[in-house]
């Protein structure tokens, strides 16, 4: 985008009074339109929210040291992941049960991601099936996030196979959900969306899962989902088996320790997503952005490293890229956009991220992502 186009863009933004600019404004509007239980589920973390707060606050301790007199009249934010070139370094995080935010849920999100040219990581516990989501955005790029079932591994392999057949381009295994985190807000609200059937889309459409049930009523389906969703016995051997059963790249989401990153390499994992699940699992852990440099060092360029959790603004993305992330995941911001304005809301959230990131890179003296922004601790 040229400087002249940026000036026009700023004028256009000023006219869009119906669309919030900041994450905080999106969140406020989302809180007004979402059901109290659904908003509480989406907006809070585990325990006393220490990790959730730390995820956001940790970005502030990293400061950019800009370079001057570089030609930044055209900024190229494109990145290459697994042989495919994307216009921007953003992906949409796997968030389940998106009908909690909007009736079209993942279908609207997939359409928005397609329109913006951004990969959408579809959750195992989506409200719609992975096939329905792929059909809603036939020209989009979807990845599939897997909650591996150690109770019934064949169910997991079935979902991986379905994702590959439906045109998904990567498998993301979440490894930090061996059991549900201590989420006091949900306890107070007595709200469990999984128990209410919000996340059944991929289960009721799976032949292996349905065959495992004696009855196909909602109560039996929910009980089956809850039995399969927790995986405390998940190990690296299960990851290796998934690798054997798909031609797609396999990424691990939830890595924070350098030794785990090195182990992932030894098992042939194709990518790592540094994440603490948005602070929703274990409270009191390291912020994802603080864990990122160590993981990047451990991986040493052998596989892509992506950053998830706490990204709220374009400048956050710039700092993550400066610290070695190959791409950045956006989570709660797009969900709030979905809640407030459906597909268009998700698109607007993404537009704001792209715009702010581009401006921030230019002001840092960076014209493309082959150059590295300099950062230091304050």
C-alpha cells in the first residue's frame, strides 16, 4: 500500500462510525449483544485471570527501536507457510462454538477469512461441521485444529481424514487441554456450552463417533463428546501416529518450554504455535510473547513458529514478528467482531489489524518481513 493510499484509507476509517477501532471497543459492544454466559465463557481466563492479563501486558515491556531513512513507500507483509504465500502474517485462532457469538458462527468467520485471504483454523468443537465450513468458503484456506481423543483414537484419525478430504491445508494438535482449566466465571454462571451441545458439529457428522454411541439423542451425544474431549494420557507417540496418517503439515499448539520445542523437532512436527490457550487453561504461566524468543532459539529456523494469545493490536503483531514469529494468530478480537457485526465484523477486525501493522512496520523502517524490526526490553 502506498502512502497516498494510506491517506485515503484514514479518511475512509473516519467515516465508519458503526465499527469500533480498538479491541476494547469491540469487546464492550460484544458484551452488550452476547448472552451473559457466552460472553463470560469467551472473555475470561482460568483462575484469577493472571495469565490472561499477563498475555496482554507482556507486550508492553518490549519496545521497538525504529530505523530511519529507509524507503517504506510500499510495505510487503506477505509470508510463506508450508509452500503457500499469504498477503499478511495473520491467521484466525481456533475458537470453538462460535454460535455463542453469532448464529452463523464459523460459517461467517470462514467467509470473512476467505474475503481477507487469511487462513482460518477450525476447531474440533465447532458448531458446524468442518465440511459445512469448507463449503461456506470454497476459495478460503482452512486448517483443522484437533482435540485428540485417547479414549477413541480412531475418532481423531477419522476427523483428520475428513479434514484432508475437505481440502484443509494443515492439522493443528492442541496439547494444553489435558483437562479443563479452573474457570471460575463459568462456574459462577453455571454455564458449560459443551454440555449444552454447542460444539457438536464435527461429532454428529462423524461416522466413527456416532457408531460408538448406543443412543443418538442429545444427552448421549454430549456425554460422548465430554468423554472424548479430555486427553490426559496424550503423548508424543499420539502426535507421531497422526503424522503417519496424513499428508498435511502437522503443527503443535500450546508449546511454551524450549525442551518441548526440541522434542517436537525430534518427532518430525512441521510447526509450533506458541500459546497458553489465551490464559484459559493454566493460570499463572508465562505469557506467550515472553516464551516466544526461547522457542524460536530452540527451533533455529527448522520449522515455522507462530504466536498465539494476547494479540490485541497491530503493534503487538509487529513485536511478535520482531521476536521471531513467522506468523501471528488473532483470537478474541475476531470473535468480538463476529458477535457485533457477523461476517462484516470479522472482516473489519482483520482490516484494522492489517492497517495498523502496515503503518507500524513502515514507521519502524521496515518495508518487508525479510527485514527484522529491532526490539529491546524497556
